C-alpha cells in the first residue's frame, strides 16, 4: 500500500494475554468518546479532535502535478503515433506503445506525484497521535457506536 511492502502475521493468542487489566488504583479518569458530524471525535468532556485537512491543503498541488503528468503521457502517445505513421510509410515493423521507454522527465514526474502517499501519511500519523493521547491520559475509554 502506498509503495511499501506489508505482511500479515496470524497468531492464536489467549484473550487474557491480549487485554491488560487496568488496576483499580490507576488515578487516570475514565472517558467516553463519540464520532461526530462536526468533529472527528468528541469526548464526554466536550473536547473535540479534528483531523488535519491534508487533502484539502494538497489538492491544488496534486491537480497541477497530475495535469503535467497527463500532458507528458499525451505527448508520449503523440510520439508513438508519429512513429507508427513513419513505420507504415517506410514498411518497417510497428512498435507497440509499451515498447517505447518512458522519458526521464516522465519517470521523474511519476515519482513526483506522491502527494497521495503524503496525505495518507499525515492522516495516519494524526490517528496514531490521537490514539496515544487517549491511551496515556485516560484509564478506560468508552466509544459510542452508531451506524453513520
């Protein structure tokens, strides 16, 4: 996913090994959270956790990079068509489009359109950061579940 390797490890473990029992003398408070419409999460203490607007912030950059890459692919198709026309005129073998190597500029542009990965990483970091806040500050977290 997003240009990285991943692996799935399956293990059978006991539930008692999975869940740590929270000691009763833990001084941290309990809290309830619920997913909301105006904020990502709202706690029972009325704290709101909003996600970063990474995609909205990167939308213009991404659109510009994708337009440039599309123009380069169209130029490649035009070059291929000219080569096909010349090959027909000279009675030579016709090259397929996939046999024509990508230009260095196009390769660099393909590598450069990594904003989707950047947006994913920003969101992923935010979710992990929010989860660590709840883990460190509260003893138990109750989550409201509804089918929105």
